[in-house]
């Protein structure tokens, strides 16, 4: 899709927005059946059919897609947020720089 960025047209992708119920169900399935979930969409659809009683095709497909993403991102290390006060604007940043020089 085309979007404007700083007044110029550019092409970039935007992340998918999923409802909370998809994320909740997907995370529960990953906790219980994480060892059999794969990065293949079709296999995950079959697994969801076997372990749940979801009759909705759309919900099953969304869950299978979300499980693929969770499995691919499983190896990522979560970095804890930095401690300390965030400096919000230029004035505060300059004040802090001046204090450090004294």
C-alpha cells in the first residue's frame, strides 16, 4: 500500500492487527502444544482441527497464521526495558548535558 511519510509518497508494510481473542487462544495453544506446532500454515490448520472444536474456517485460519508467527519469533530474546528516566524533549536533554559538564 502507498502511504505518505513526511509529505512524500512511499511504499512500506504495516503490521497486522489481530483481535485479543486470537492472541489469547494462540498463546494458550502454544503453551500446551508448542512442541507440535510448526512454521507450516497447512500443518497448523490440521493440528488446530484435531486439538480444538473450532468450526469457523476464518477463526481456524487466523489462529494457524498467528501460530506460525509465534513459532517463527520463538527464538527471539526479549530485552528488558532500560532503567532510568526518559528525556522527553530537547530542553530537558540540554539541561541534563549542562549538569553533567559541571
